C-alpha cells in the first residue's frame, strides 16, 4: 500500500509551512522546488562520493560523526574543528547544496531524500558510490521526531502526539512517508555498494558496527582506532562538542531554549510516550519485511 499523501489530504495550514514537491513534503525553510529538481536532475554524483542517507531522527548525525571519524582513523581533530553540516552537507537543502558543490572530493554527503528523488546521475556510478542507510525503530523515531518538531522551526507543530501519529501514518511529513522511504531504499539491500544498519545495532554493538562500516568503506582501522571512533562518536562526546551538537545552529532554525538535538540517545524511550493503542497502530502499519527481516526487535512483545 502507498502511504504517499494526496494533495486532497493536506489541510490549508500545512500548505503554508511545507512545500509539496513531486508528491513529497519538504520544509519551506531552506528548501525549494528548484534546488530539489537540480539535485535530482543535474547534481553530478562522482565515483568517490559517500552518502549518509536516513529518514530524519534515525541516527543521521551519529552516523555522520562515525563516518567523519573513520575518515581520519579516529582522530577527532576534524570533528572538533569543523561543523557537522559542513563535514557532510545535506545536499538537497539550499545551504547544503551550496556547501556540497564547493566541497573538494572525496565528498561525504548527507541526505534525507526518498530514493525516487535521489540524483539521477548516481545510476552511472552505482558500481562505485557507497551509500550507508541507517534505520531506526519507528516507535523511537516517532517520539524523537515529535520532540524535535517542538523546537525546530522547519516542522509544523502538532496539537498532540495523536495528531502527529496520524500524520506519520499517512505520510504527511517532511521528507515524505517513513514507510515509503524505508521500503524504497531497502530495495537496494544485497547491492554491493549499499550498506544498511540500524540505530539499535549501533547502540548494542558499537565496536562491531564500526568494524562493519570500515569494511564496507574499504578502510582498515586498527582495534584502537575503532575504539577511538566509538568513543569520540558517543552521545556524551557529541553533546560536549559544539561542532556536533547543533548548539551553534542559527536561531531562525531552532529554539535552543525548548530542546536539544541530542535529546536522550537511547532505545525504548517510546515506552514513556506511546500508549498501547498508538504502538498497535504503528506496528500494524510497518511492512512485515522491514519488521521481521531488518529489525526483529521491533516486533510487538
Ligand atoms: P532522541 O531524540 O531519541 O534522543 P538524527 O541525527 O537522525 O536527527 O537523530 C537524532 C536522534 O539520534 C536523537 O534521538 C539523538 O539524541 C540521537 N543521537 C544522536 N547522536 C547520538 C549518539 N552518539 N548516540 C546515541 N544517540 C544519538
């Protein structure tokens, strides 16, 4: 079943705060149909690009930090001196695209794009370009996103978590439906240059996860270097690093008094926020293949 929103499903208030591009919502702030079309049709993907792809709140910035650290063998100098959104720009946003185009290769780029809006030129480099896709249990993702929407001005405020859940289930969300995003990207599973990992795996097996990412990237790091990557990409390290915590993000994007990008950084916070009925709705909407084959731990208990 498709969860893509139809135009008819969008209320008038939403239209003023989001743009609707090729069936997918995007924030008005920092996004435009022109930029999104440019990224899809003209952006030139090179063989040496590495992409950090996620649906928002899946662990994007954690992966960004891990990839930044792996690039320098665990040495934290880069992550401590350069802002994360400059180390791996979100290529589909207006400021991100500017940064991406100035970025000297090899480029590390981040994207929230659903697969159908990803740069077409990628098809010519499919054999070489590496894509890392991070997924997260949708219950925790929803809770994280709900909190996030209260302090990030790019999101429309919902009157309650019930309304938010409804929008999430129907795909009326910036960057589109989580369900379509995950199923779209996970069709690449098995492709040599596509690597998927869950937020939960990163939490439970950080060392092993970093090993696997290094192996995928063809980077040989020693045991000590892997341990340094894990340590420097930990929740506490990132919270203490202004280059990674978003504490320097401009006030036009965020209300710093209302919340933190690095909020809790745990698995299972959904238990504190979602009722049995709400989790039931969410569970029944998650495609079986995703629930069982990718993340057995998401199954209802
Ligand atoms: P919570 O809101 O549940 O705390 P994204 O980077 O995709 O926006 O995801 C943000 C979520 O990842 C937030 O979740 C944030 O706290 C968590 N996160 C970021 N860095 C982390 C880290 N190093 N370890 C664990 N969780 C992290």
